[in-house]
C-alpha cells in the first residue's frame, strides 16, 4: 500500500514540546486539580506558540493520575487558543481505539486548526486502556498492525471497503469529515523495538523515537532499520522522517538546570516505578554526567542542548526534536522560562549550524 503524502513539506529543523498531563503529588503530598492541570497545559501551548516553537503535543492516558484521556479535546482547545503551532498527539494509543473514530477526531481537529493537526500512533506504555475498551492484551502487536493499516487507508480515501479481525467490516463507508490538509501527517511512535522501526519504514510514515536516557549510539540501529525498510519498500528516502522525543529541561546554566530538574525527575519516576514494586532515585551529582552531549537526556544549558541535538543529528539525520518540559510537577513559571530558552537560544543555533552542512 502506498501511503498518501502525509508529511507536510519542511525546510528547517523543527522544535516542539509535549505534555502527558500527569497529576502527581508534590513534596507535600498534594496533587494539582484536573482543572488547573488542563489550564496550565493550554497556557504552556500558548507560550510555545508565541515563542515560535513549531509543535505542541499531548499524550493519551486513561488513569486517574493523568488528565489527558480525552486528549483530542484538549488539542482542540489549544488549536483555538493558538495561531501557528502545530497540534499533535504524542501519542494516540491506537491499539485500543477505533481507527475510524481517531481519524474523524483528528480530521476535525485539522479543520479547527486550519491544517495544523498531526498524529503519532502507537501501542502505549501503559496497559489500562486494554481492559477499559475491551481489547485483548494477548493481541498487543496484532491489534496495532491491523489498526495502523486501516488508519492509513482512511487517510487515503473518502469512501472505503475493508475487513479485518478486530472490528466490523466497512462496506463503501463514507469517512467524514476530510481534513483541511490533503492528508493528515501520521507518524508511528517507537520506543526501542526493532519490529516497530521496521513497520514504520515499510509503511513509509514518520518515526517518532521515544528515547529517555543513555548513549544515543545505542539507538542508531533502530534508525538504520527504519530507513532500510522504507527504502526496500520503495519509499522516497526524503519522506522517511525521524523525530526524537523525550524528557527535557533547559535553564540558563547547567547547575540551574540540574537543580530545578532533578526533584521533578525523581518525583516522576519514583511515583510510577513504586506501583511496579521498584524504587527510583538519582542524585544531582549522578545527573550531571547525563547533561553531556553523549547522553540523550535533553537537560542542561542552551549550549548543551544544542550540542546534544547536533550530535544526535549526525547519528540519526532527524528533522524534529520534542521535549517533555513539564514532567513531575515542574511549575508553569519554569516551563515558561524553558520554552523561551528553547525557542530563542537553542532552535536558532541548531538551525544555523545545520545550514552550514
């Protein structure tokens, strides 16, 4: 199946931020309200738009400690509150959703935003939605494979006939509305599974890498597999785009970045690992080496983020970076400062350096 031209034309390296909308208790044991968390997410998207960033994303989760189960609705609110920034799911848990419903939601979001919608589809790191929506966890990979192929077909035609294993067949079904763009840009989220990278390449869609820490050289084989599979399937190499997504924070100095990031990093991971029977802690002194260029964790001064992104570009040839700035209860005031630094001190330098090559 030949995919539609579903990745918009681009000429510069793109920068964005995203939120998962977690509702984690702080050091006093108090968690933010759902109302305040949603309002902060919308406010950060407006800041990102005004600062000139390219993308703002929201990830789908179905738990009481997240506020983003209806992520497309929040993206719609953001689309109305912003002017230029693209709005994207990071990511849509397609395995437990109806692709028709997902496509209709994002086609509508595209109309609301005048053509600024994108979609990253994936299998998801949390499993609650499988039971919630009656999906068989034993079919984890097969579910996604069928549904991503259907989603891409929906993006190609206004009327389709289709049959599969996990939902009723479609017989000359009208798929409405159609998006503002000729087709929705669709990416596949890849954590670290070679099979997922190969699938994205074969389908000719963008690959959004979710990589959180460690030496980026460990990730290069995934990118190579993706591009090799895409070229072997006959796709234009220039359309095989890679995005690097992960935890991020930027402050004026390394010391300030570590000081402000570390408590929230620990809060985030210790909270979610505790429910799996594990503990997590990392000291500030242990975090400092991770600010170096050869660790993928995007935390540090503007100069350090520039160095990290350029180093990764040499390895991956990626065209997009997206950072999760608000993780673990990072205050909105600090998120605002990080957005400004990313937009004014990191993005212009990276773009200038890449143009020299």
